[in-house]
């Protein structure tokens, strides 16, 4: 069970959160060409190592935020708010 | 073996009795089941799984591979408990097992509970290193949790006579534990095993609490802790390992440290012992037992026996150097009778009751191995510190460092003086003594699983080169103790037998370190407490009215309200008729409700929903639906505009949470510039649908000041109203096609308003209706239920909701423009009429065009909703059919198990196509 | 011979060094990779094949699953593929001359709500018309078929009916690894363990070999069957895949007397379990929510699934959890596998089996061997190509029976 630091509430156990997949995706808009649209809908980065991902504190403040997590160890390198750059992760 | 004196663990003032395999035995408080059996001379505790050989207690701890027992009776009977880790209590009932447990039907009165713990430093292990670490870590005020798997503090100090600061080590243990008890921030738990390592320094603990026979119904017998620590110190110590030799499984072959442990803790000793050791530490057993008057002889595997061996000789103990046990001899019962040895060229046989084997220590690292990348501090014997002085210093240093790492200082602890110290280092490494006759079929590597050296040879001969294949081929290390005693030996012996190749290593241990009862994992989440039940404010009234409930997610919703003697079909028909011809009321409070507010609320909803909601006028409602990004139907509901910047959105019951989360996701992550807020209000409102030609009369009587006239309160109007004296909302929306009002009041008034509406309806014979009647009524109108009449492929166009799509942008629009969504053979929602109006097709039945086609048949659609309709006087239904709209007027076929039913595809609206009845 | 050693054969495989090149290299020595190697040799006469495995054969999900075998898939495309596999299972032990402990004891899928019932009956009708065995059981029949299940209507989520596939069952996973490996080895396939792929050699858009920890190995065609590491392998080969890797946990109890006569799955209280031949209960549930390559999951998932199981089987209260483990499963957006060509010529992909790979073992190997041998998708897997995502023609299996209203 992970322990995740919500930037608003502090460290909490994983069951309070829901996973939101890859962070910093850009919604391509409804004008996207078919390839770009399929890429946005179905393709997510899936690296072995540090991964910037989204979580939402569903059973807490309900805020979305970003986490940098190592997918090979589950070590969490930091979390940061949506309006902060990854460099602000802590 | 027998009890010669009370040990340090047992209390002679507290005798108790227990039953083993039907026989009553006496023992003392402080005994384990294993020590109780040994004290009573029980040498055989079970038989081996594959060969049926008799087996006896071989250890004094969690590495036990033989002594398994079924504990307790009836539903509280627990299989496969290790006798070495079960504390005896008066009246305990146990019987021996080989490796197969038994499950017993019956009530289990025992309670199991869970608890969370938070601390700065968690110290796992209450031996010398762990005690020292906990003491040092807590000295500066850090919150410390210290856990010890056995019933006693001190670990090896209970069996190893050591001096600390000039006094017996147990006095030091007492002093430290008293200090810890006096520190309010310290939680010290015995009989508690760290079982699972979680990410971010979490550890799951299993705490065993006192048990009684018969079981207590009040006090829990076990507690599952989930601890979050800021730092973890692992001081789990080391386990002594045996040596593999021929017939090494006889009852009487034991670990040397276990023999010593039974003597010191429980006062139990055999009459004669042969010690087979590879190291100095084994001699402790010889020295301690000699003092008890036991005849001890020593076989030392080393070329040179060293000073300790010489000391033994000086004390009159016979010691052979360069000596190994080559095998054992058994008596007629299969019990150990003698150790056969080989010492240089000398061969011989020493009779003995116990053959104590000291193969060196091996760090117990199964907890940190679960999360090898965590920064746990491993100290003491677990870290390969082989002297008490090193263990204590290691523990103190780790305690100070752990406390400092999380911001607590520690007064420099005084360093205890140990003396004289013993060397616990492994001595010479000896995994196996080859069988003199070459027959390795009785040289047991995994005593629990009956895996022999011959079995390893066979695997290697088959081409096995990985230790994991070795485990799977032979099953070595797959037992209850997960090969605590066997895994390393299997890997080492196999490597040795392969010769030059690289070491095979050790197979991976899996969590938990100790077996955990399912009942403990479930904790209180059983029976009525399994999962919360969500009920609406009017629930008590539904219960009183005899409703038959349906689980919809966590909600309890009335399915129908049978009158005495009525079948479901009869009740549903009656309820539906009441809506069509009179009036009826339904509890719709489970519908999801979301308030959307803010200057950009309308823009926000426009982006989410297919239809344009910014054009909705205040005081008006609109049926709306939304897509997922892939263009499939996500949810539908009614959106009401209460003010220019305030919308009241309803969702289907099952999607209340997901729609709300969807809104929040887009609001926060993509559209933070919009000035809009959402709030889930599902549980704040009770919602009742009063439907039927006489609905207006009923509602008017509870809302006398409200103009409910056709002109004054048109269809899809919404307005505040006082209902039965309660301020609420009224909306003219209808899911049945009849004149209907939705009454919404705050939940706390819900029951009162429900009762008031019922009372108002009584003169008109108002019925209650449930989900079944609702499903029938809405299907007659062709209204779909998302998730029932749509699936993960259904687009709004397929579902007949294409009319909602406006020229604005919305989520999912891009997908709907893809070619696949314009194919004419997509499954579309249509109506159908069975050719025989008495036949009600089962929901889920498939349609084919050619009923004579052999299987596999080409399926073109399936029934999503099917009912007998009292209003239509016949059966009917909705279906998703390939190219369905083009098939209207055509016949398709539903091949059922016993017959094939011809079906006409029709328009999905069966009742009041003109929509005249909604105005009453 | 210890009874529990399952009569493992005296000989399994050679441990060869890799040859300089092969006609076909299969990357991934799990069940699907071994089956692919086996069928390449057996069905297509292509024996100059290497199956390359980074650790030991079967070290991925082959040994991290709950061994359930069934073909009760709703979609025609899926049903055809899994039924092909189930039919192969029915003769596999004989074909491989190995006791796989394949046991068609029946797979019972319990339903707990009316919405469940609707999706269950839809499945029964669809399977029946697809010529696949399927039955609907009411609560009384459930009790009759598996008396151990608590069918009381007083529990939180009572059983309201069940789907039954009698031909479904279990097999012994280790035996399947050993059997396929032995058979492939016998036919001349080189099984190369402890050999990690670190790169692909290409000539233009065409792949020509792999670079490994044991050196370069040339290949005519290459099949990627690296469940759990597919996105990493694909990235190495230079193309993306719509796959997320996440942990799927399972657990096993200690050994107890045989009490459970079938495989039980529950969609409402989400758990599935069976009792293996040795006597241990084998149990699983849903995936962990996050992506991972760490082969471990979160413990609360285990706690929840055990609580779920005790709803249905109160008798299991005092049995012990012995071991838990997690496999890393490849999951495509529509939870269906991806099989077929890739943007790289001569490089073919077989992945995305998600939580259901074990049952597909022989079928997957069969169609992928055919795909590799002929350089085009086997007819059964045409709908399962990588190109379906751009078209939007997804094969959504888990959402096909959508959620409750």
C-alpha cells in the first residue's frame, strides 16, 4: 500500500486516492487528426523508472495533483500541485 | 525429554492442562504447545507428507518444519499452527497434522480486529539489538513501536547465558523493558510479528492476544496493525540452520539452540545428547546441559576444535574433531536411537535421545526482502553481527541514527559491557554430509516438504539451473514456514552438486513472513459490517410497507411492493397500472445530484453534455446526456437551472460518483480558468416521483400554495415550493410518460414528506412503485437506462439520442466524427415485438437473421429490456440491433434454448407516441 | 517418489548457448512464448527457433496467476479466440505427454444484482449461439453445484444466480511451463535463459536481430511475447504500444482438505478462487490501480479480496494466507490482446492479455506461431491488431457488460 503526499492534506494511505494515469497530457482538442486523437485516447507513457502521474484525493480534499513515482520500486520522489512545475515536487 | 525444573518462561504456580490427540496433558503457564508436548515425553508429533515417516519437534520457533497442529474445535478450529509458536492456555485442544489442515463447519465466535499505528521509529525484533535500538531511539522522545514475535523480550538472551554490565543479561532486558514501559511514546508489543512490508515504510503486524477455550466473544484474539513509521529498524535476528545428513528427520534430531532454549525457558532436557556442531556457539548447548546432569558428547565438524572445544574436553565432555554425523539409527518406533558418525577414519555410533545440530546462524531477512529497495536499517544478528557486544552497539547506534533521521536527538547512550562474549559466527560452512552409502533419498533438505538431496539431483539432471525452477520442480521451500530452514540449503547443496557453475542463490520469499488467518485479514468486515448499506430517508417506510429490495451498488432500492399473496409479476402490473390510470409514488432519492455553480457554470455544462445547456432558462429542466471521450454513452439525467449561475444536475444512481469525479477532473485539470464549482448533493436531497393522471391532485394537496396548473407549471418546469410545510423543489419531469411531479426536499425531512404524500394519495388509492414497474413504464416510452440499454460500444447516436447533439463542442465529439461511428451496421437501440404476444423474451437473448444457420450463428443484436405490458396487453422490449433502424418492420429471430421466437423490429416508443399524457 | 513431486520428468531441457542466428526468435520465455516456440516447430516445421528469456522460463506471469481456464467471452472475436484455446487445452496434456493436472471442474461466475444477471444471461445466450457451453443457474442450482457457497439471502450481497461453464477449470501452471518447454526443446527449439534483450538491430524499417546480454543474435522474424515488459521492449524497437503495465495480485493459502469442487468467480464481490490439487486455495481479485514494473501490489487489495471471499465462504475464516505475489499484466485500453504486425517489418507483437493470459496459452501460441510463420495475422486475430485503436474499433470486453444504473 502506497503512502502518498497530497499537496493539500499531507501524507495519506493509498485507498484515499484514485489513480489518474500519465500527467501533463495535452488535450488535443476536437480538431485533432485521427492519429493524434487515438494517441491521446489510448496511448500513455509507461516507463520503468520515474513517472509523472496524476492522482486525485477522492476520499479527502478531492483535488487532483501530480506525483513522481518510480515504477520499479514504488518509491515516491515527490508530489506537486497542478499549478506547480515538476521541479517543485517534494 | 522431561521437565527437570521450571524454566524462566514457565510459572510453576500456574499449572494448566491441554489435550493433544485426545489425551490430556499437564503443563505450565508460559509453555508453548511444543514445550508442553516435550515436557510430557511426546516425541512423535506427526508424520511426513510423502513418506509417512514419524516426525518430532525440531525447533523452538517459527522455523519449525514438523510440529503442526489443528488447534481448537468447531468453527473456531484453526489448521496448521506451529506447535512451537502456540502459547498454551488451560483447556486448549490440539491434534497433530502432517501438512494438510482441516476446515470445520460451525460458528466461530472469535473476534479479529484491525488497527492503525503511526510512529517515528518502528523496531522489529525484541532481542538485544532491537531492545537497544528501541531504547536509544525513544530516549529523545521519538514515538517508537517495538514488536517482538515471541512471548518474551530478549530474543536469544533467553537461552544464551550472557553477562551484561556484570549481571545476567535478562536483568538488562528487565531494565530496558522497564525503561521503555515508562516512556509514554513507546508502544512495546510482544507476540507480534511484522508480516508484510509496505511501500513508504509501512509494515503490517500480526498481534496475537490471549485466547481461551471456549473462545471469548468479546475480546479480540488477534489484531492486524498497519503501521506507518518514519524509520524502520529491522532486528529480526538469525535462525540456526541444521545440516543435511542421512535420516536427519528422525524425532529427536533438533537444532542445538532449540535444545538449549527448551532447557532454559521451560526446564526441559533430554537424558542424553549428541551435539553435532560446525561452530563454537553449539558448545553452549553442551555446557548448559552438562550442568543439568545430561550426558553430552560432541561431534565438531572442524579440523581444529579451538579453545572452546578444549574447554569442553577440560570439563570432561567427549569431543571428536573433524567429525560429522553420517546418519542416524532409529528404534522400532522410528525414533532417534543413535547418531552414526565419522571422525576422520573413525566411524562409530553414539546412542542418544536428542541429536542437537548446530549448523551456524543465518540472518532472518524475510521482512526486508519483501521491499529490498527500502531504506530499512538492519542491525544485530540480522545484519551478520555475531557477538552480543556488536549486536548491542549496532542496535544503539541504529536507534540513535533512526531518531536523528526523523528529527529527534538522543542522549549518547551508555554502552553496555558484555562479558565474556561468545562468538556466534558460522564456523565452518557445512550444508550436507554425503550419505556414506550414496543413498540420498533419506537426506532431507526440506523437512516439511519431504524434499531430499536425491530430489535435488533429479531436478539438476533434468536440466534445471535456476533456483526458482528447483523450488517448483522439487517444492523445496514452498511449505508453511516458506523454507525458512530449507531454502538456503536447497540452493547451496544444488550449487555444490552442480560443481563449477555459479551459485544458484536463494528462491524469493513472498509476503507475509508468517501465515495470517483469513478472518484476521477481513477483520470486522464480515457479516453486517462487510460493507455499508446506503438507505434513503424513506427506507423505514418502505420496510414497513413490505418492499422487496434490490441491491443497486451499496443502495437498497425497493424493487416492488407486493400485497399479501401477490407474485412479483402481479405486483409490478398493479403498480404500473396505477401510474397509467391513477397515481403512484416512487422513491428516486438514490439518483445522483450535483450542484454546479458559478459564472461559467453554463459554459462548463455545455462542454460536458451533448446538448446545449447554456440556453436553458432559469426555472426550466432539460434531459441531457454525456459521452466518454471515446464517444460512447456515459450517463444521462435531468439538468435544472435554478439561477443564471446555478444548475442542479441529476445522474443515474450508479454513476453519481463517477460523473461527479469526471466533472471535477475536467474542472481542475483542463479548465481551471472557468469560474465554476461542483458539489455532490446526492445525500442531501430526498426525491420522490408522483406519477399518473391524478398526480396533480396529490401534489396540490400537499403544496396548496403552488400553481400546478398545466399553464402555470408546464412540462419541464422547476420551481421552489413548500411541500407539506417543507421548503423544497418541484419539477415536472417524467420517466414514465405520465403526468409526473418530482418532489425534492432536504433529506432530514424526507420521511415526513414521503408519509405526507402517501397520506395525500390515500383517498385516490395511490400506489407505491418500485424499480421493476419503473423499468416497464419507461421502456413503454422507449426511454433507455444507461448501462442496461447501452453498453461500452453504444454511442448516443446508436442509442437514439442523436437529437441532443448540438453544433457546439463537447467531450467525445471528436470520436463521434470518426468513420467507425458512421457505419450503418452499428448496434442501434430499437423496439421489438415478439410474434407471440404471450412470450416474454429473456433479457440478454440474442437475435439472428437466419434461424437455420448452424452454430456459431451470426448474432445481430440482443434484448436489453423485456417485459409483459399490462398497458399494451402484450410482451415487448428494447434491443440493440445491428443496423436496427433499417430493420424496423422486419422480422428477426431469437433462438432460445428450447425454441426460436420470431420478433418484429419496431420503433422504440410503444406508448403515447405523441407525448400527450405527460401534461395530464 | 513423493506424491507432491507430480511426476516431473527426468529430463526437461538442454541449456544451449545461442546460435548466431535463427529463422525466428521469440522474445519472452513465458507460457505464450514457449507455446509459440512449440507450435512453430510442431505446426509449421520451423525448428530453427530460439525462445529468449531474461530470467528463467516462466518467471513472469506464468507463475503469478490463478490458473483459471475458461472461454466465456462475450464478443464473437474473443469467444472464438479463447474457445480455440480451450479446445487446445482439452488435448494438450496428451499432445505434450505431460500430466498438466488440467481439470475441467467448471467455472462458476456468481451474480449478485439484477444488472449482473442481465450481463450474465446475455453472455449465456451469446456463448450458446457461438457453440460454446454455457448455463445459467438459479440460486438453488448454485447451491446444488457448489454446496460450499453461502447462498443465504441474508448476506450483504446475496447470490442471485450464476453463469456456469462446465468445460472451464484449472491446470497446474508449473507443469504447463515444464511441459511446453520440454516439448519445444525436443523439437529442436533453443530455450535460452538468463538472456536479456537490450536492443534490436534493424536494416531500415526491417528488424534483423536482437542484442542481448549473451551477445547479438540474428533473426528472420521476431515475435515479442514479453508480457509485463511489452512497453519497454516496444520502446526499444522504436514504436509505442497502448499498454499499461500494472500489478495483479494473487494469493495462496496453506494446504487443506479438498472442499471446493469448482472455480468460483464473483463479479459483485470481486474475487475468484479455486482449490488446487495439492489442497491450497488460490485466490485473486482486481488489478492494483497504478502502473508498475515492481511485481508487487498493495496489501489492502489482499485484505479486501479475503473479506469478499469470506462473504461467500464463511468456512474459510481460519485458513491462513501463506503467500501473496503480483504479476505485471499488460492491459490495453479495451482489455483485449494485441496480436499482429508492428510498424517494424518482420517484428510481430503478442501482448495485452491483461488478467487473462493463462487460459489463452495454447491458443495464443498457436495463432502467433502461425502469424510468425506466414508473416501475416492468423485469421482469428485479424480484429486484434494494433491498428484497431486508430480506427476506434475497440474490442471492449470488460465494459461490454456495462455498469449498473
